[in-house]
């Protein structure tokens, strides 16, 4: 097996330590670093390599230290103490390792973000993987350029609170808001906030990328959120975590009886189930059983536990019963036919809901059929 000693000649080591010019020492440093990174090393060889790397990191010539930084910037063999020494060096030496080296811990990178200045912050923000701890530290302490870089880096794992901090700090920065908006995945609360802040072009991207209906985006911007959320569920189909979705609505006091009813009429049974579960404080699997499998008293029991108004119970009952009665054949028109029948039965039930909800349902019927719309208008007159 090749070792560091056999792969690197005594002349190379002598040149590294005593080379007459920085160019000679840099060439020897580059050769040694390539050997360290490519040749299997024994424990003894690793220790020797570490000591030689420490010599390089202390060389008076920037060219030598830069050769070390560039050549081993991605290597797992770069000792942490050497990486930290290089990170504190001049920018030409520090930036390669800050951008790539796996030697740093999250705490190391967080310290660089807080104390290292804007250029080093940008280097950290470019890294091929950033934990939420580091990304959120950039949100709190990073310069505008560093925050733009981090937000444009989908490998940066921002928490929702971190993204909120970004928006709070840089609400007036089009560059920052656009970088956040173009991330591959955004929490619902962040999307809603951005729609209210960004310009037309970025708003169009949000509508397209996150499947928000244009009218819903305009409603959000005008703070008309209740109908918008049903439209979001109905049209986007991107809510992978319904539990978190309804929890967010409840936290913002928007998980209202009217919203649940509109969701049910849209055929969003999963949303309805999780919404009832959230309001009742009952696990989803138990809520599902009470809605679907517990007979006529199950729905009433969970409905009352959720604190929903008695005057709307009959409307919810119609919605659930219709859901159970519709036979679907697996065809492409299943959803449209189901919604049409559900809306028709809902609107023909005696006094099923308030007039404002009937107005909403009439609007919804535009998407289904002109004939049913005319019938609905006659019923609500």
C-alpha cells in the first residue's frame, strides 16, 4: 500500500520546508496535498500528514497557504484546527475552505457568520449543505448579500422562523424577497406573507410555482384570506402536511366554521377531517372514525366537541352524507361530478347556511355548470 512517505520524496518535503521561493514551496504543497487526498493513509501517515499541513498553514507565503486551502477545500482529511486557522486567514486563503470544507462544525460556521464579516458570510452561505442552525444564524446576522446567497441556496435548511426573520429584516429588499420566493419549498405562512410584499413578476412566480390561483393571490394581498384558503386547498394540491396546515389556520384564527363548511362543499374531506381534529383536540384517526364510521351520532359528537355552532350542523350533515352517497368510477371527471352533486344537494337542503356562504357557493358553481348556477340563484333568491 502506498504511504505518504513513499509517495512524497524527501526532496519534496525539504522543498516544502526550506524552499527558496514561495513558488517552489507552493508547488511542493500542492503535490503533497494531492497525495494526502488520493492515497490510502495509515494512522501513522495521517498523523504525519496533519503535522505537514500545519507547517503549510503557518508558511509566511500566502501562495503556499492558498495552495493548501484550494487543494484540500473538500477533503475530509483536513484537520479541524488547520481549517479554523485557514478560515481566519486573508480572504484568498479563507474563502475556499469556508465554502466547502467538511471540517467545520455548525458552531464553527455560526461563529464565522457572527464575527467574520460580509465576505466570509457569503462563502458560508454558498456551502453545499447548511443546517438550519447555520442558515437561521445567517437570517439573524448576515449581510443582505449573504442572506440573498443563502436563500438562493436550496441546500440551506432554513426553519420557518428563520425565513420569517429574513422577511422582517429585509422587507424592503426586492433581492432578498425574490430569493426567498424562488426557493423550491416554502411554508404556507411565508408564501402568504410574500404575496403581500413582492412585485408582479415574483408574485406570478409564486402563483405558478406554488400553484396559487391568481384570484387567491390577490385576495391574500388584500387580506381576504378565508375564501382564499379553501381555494388554496382545492386548486394547489400541494399541502403535504395537512396537520400543520390546519394548525397554522387555527393559530391565526382563520379555522372558522364557515371555512370548514366551504372546504367540505369543495370536496376537501381531508381538510375537513383535520380541521375538526384540530378544533376538537382529538387525534385524526379517532376523528375520522367519528365522522365516517360511528353512525349518525358520531359526527354530532365530534362536531360539538370542536365547538362548532349548532345552527350549521345540518349543513355539515348534508355534506358528509353526500360524500358517502356519491359513487365514483375512478374516471377523470370524478372530482367535478362529485363536487357538482355535493353542491346541488347542499343548495337544495332547507336553510343550510348563511347567505354569504351561499354567495360563495354560487361563485363556485361557475366552475361546474351554467345550468346548476341558474338553479342555485333561484334557490337563494
